[in-house]
C-alpha cells in the first residue's frame, strides 16, 4: 500500500485522522489497527460489500465481525433502513464500546453514521468511503442522517467518525457517472473559497475524469483539507460551514422533486451550483464570463448544467421552502461574490430567484 497523504480533523477530544492512499485496504495489519474493537459491524450494501468487505474481514483477522448489508440506493436512505441496522446491532448484542464500519458511498456513510450516533446514544464508527463524493465530502465532518419523504437529510445528527480511510484504489470499480458526480463536490471547494484550486481544476479536468491516481489524490487531499478546516472552525454549522452547501438547496430541490432516482446527488449539486452562480450574476455580483467558466468546467467534467423539462420552477421553489436552510420564511442561499468567494444570503430580489428557476428548469 502507498499512504499518500494524512491529516487530522482538529476537534479537540473528537479529533480524528484522515488517511488517503492507494491500496490501503490491502494492508490488513494496518487497517486492523484502525478497526480495533471487541465487535465490529460492517455496514455496507449489496454492490460494495462483494467488492471490498473481504478486505475488512482480513483486517479483523477472526475477531467478531458482522456484516449488515443494505439495499443499494438513495431511495433506501430512510428511517426504515436505519432501523434494520438497529435490529442487527441489538440482535448481536452490540455495546457502546463496539464499532461500526461504514463501507460504501455517502448513502451508507450517512446511514451507518446515523445509526452510530443513535445506537445506545452513540457508539464509535470508522468511515471507509468508496465513492469520490464520499471521499471528498460526506465521510468528513460528522453530518449523518436519513431522508424524509418531504425532504432530504431531514432527520440526522452530528457524530464524528473515529477515522476516515480513503483508498483511491476503490475508485477503479466506480461507474464513470458516479466519478463525475463526485467531481461536482470537488469543484465546490474551488468555487466557495479557493480560486487557485478552481484554476487547477480547469487545467486538470481531463486527467481527473480519466482517473489519474496522482491527480485524484491531490484533488481528494485538497478537498478534505478544505472541509476539515471549515468543520474545525464551525462544526455545527452556526456560520461558515453553511458555505459547504453551495448549490445544495437548488440541488436538493431537483433531487426531491424527481424522487431521488433520476439525478445523482453530485449531478444535482452541479446543476444547483450553476443556478446559484446564475442568481449571483442576476444580483450583480458575478460576471457573465465567470458563470460561463463554471458552466464550461462542469461540462468538461461531464456534468449536466440544467434540469430543463424535468421539474417546474414552482415545484422547485416549494421543495426549497422545506429545506433546512429556511429561516424566518426566507430561503437562505449561498451566493458567489466572485469565483472563490461565497457568502450566505437571504437578501436577494425575489424576482431574481424566480427568473433563475425559470431559466434553468421550466
Ligand atoms: P451512493 O452512496 O449512493 O453511491 C453511489 C453508487 O456507487 C451506489 O450505487 C453505490 O453502491 C456504488 N458504489 C459505491 N462505491 C463503489 C465502488 N467503489 N465501486 C462500485 N460501485 C460503488 O452515493 P454517493 O454519491 O457516494 O453519496 C451520496 C449521498 O451522500 C447522498 O445521500 C448525500 O445526501 C450524501 N452526502 C452527505 C454529506 C455529508 O456531509 N454527510 C455530504 C455530501 C453528500
Ligand atoms: N456537505 C455539507 C457539510 O458537510 O456541511
């Protein structure tokens, strides 16, 4: 195995390491040290477990380990599915000092983390993210949860993992469409706070899509570092962390109106980021050429930039109004002051939002 990068998410007594490398899961002894516990539950799904659960069993080398295999897909990110995790933990008499391992993408990570947050009021868990999106975003920062039919991630808890193990080798089996969706969240970090990283992405777009290991490792490292720093300053999203939701309120509306099935989360975020940029332009903040640069990068990464014909502006507005970012009846959105500088706003002209929704959706 090759450990390429490591870092700490500095949160006092809840600090934890992130390891990024190639072939990390093949080093059973090294992984075993990180998964030390009396009992371990490996929460995964029927796509990922056949590919990578053996590596976890080898790392546990005969210590008590139970697989909890869930059906695959965002549509199963529900309280009912989380309840199956609780059933298994109770069945196998898991105690508070045992360990949950989340092996999979963001859906598994969010649900396993939620189960870990709630089971006996909180047990430890380790994130082993296997999609690019989960490696650059969802496995870091401790947001866990499930969807409600009326809104995404409406039920959840903050619960930090004990460690995050990012093995880039797992991306070799990831469908290209999923890789592209993960790249949307990578672009997000450039847009919200780092223009130099946005430029680096512009000059490495094709290498990223072709899964060049070193290029992906740098993008993952940079993304995790950016997220870790923001989470360290604002763990519970009282302020700055909200910037990580850039494009998400629009994206969540696309996902929920279309039933969490035809759009991947990252795809919806990509379209949502362009809508947020376009609204920023309508508010006189961002230039047309900057919006065009964002659109061009997303397209080179193979991402859709609008949802025309798939949902109405009115249905999107309704969905946005149940989002967690609504305060005192105003939809709070993340806008761009420039490429690489985002801020939270509920003070934009209502007709600018309406015309943005109409331009990108109807
Ligand atoms: P996902 O978990 O559904 O994974 C995408 C698909 O890839 C699934 O079919 C999965 O089984 C498959 N897969 C996973 N790893 C694979 C591999 N190595 N090889 C082959 N197939 C593989 O989707 P995602 O994009 O990883 O995550 C999306 C979820 O993450 C959403 O529910 C979103 O709300 C959540 N999210 C959470 C946070 C957070 O901070 N907690 C941040 C961003 C997104
Ligand atoms: N993905 C948003 C956050 O972690 O805060």
